[in-house]
C-alpha cells in the first residue's frame, strides 16, 4: 500500500469517527422520534462505510461481507421503525 493511500485511509477513518459522534449526538438529543430513526440509519450507513474502508486497508474480503450484512440489517430496521412510528405496529 502506498503512503498516500495509507494517509488517506487514516484521514477518512478519523472523519467517519467524527460523523459517527455527531450522529450519536443526534440520537441522544433528537427532538423527535423521527430524527432519532434517521440518525440511527445514518449511523448504520457510516458504520458500513467504515467497514469498507477497513476492507481496503487490510485487503480482506471478510469486511465486505460484514458491510453487506450491516447494510441489509440497517435497511430492514429503518423500515421497521418507520412503519412502527407511522402505524404503531410492525407486524400486521
């Protein structure tokens, strides 16, 4: 791995960590439940991006599979929470 790529990955991980901290702050301080659900969806996307950057850094395909699972569970949980907030029940 080139030194430029190594520095770019480090900067990217630091910025994603900052984004996750801001998203966590929105989850804790969100004025409404919809804001909190959106922040949780944001956290799942940023977590997936962190796993993809780590896959590039360590040259491992296991991180790609984990990122795929995280994206799938993040989408399903966002849909379930949106349906719960809209109707008050998840399973009809």
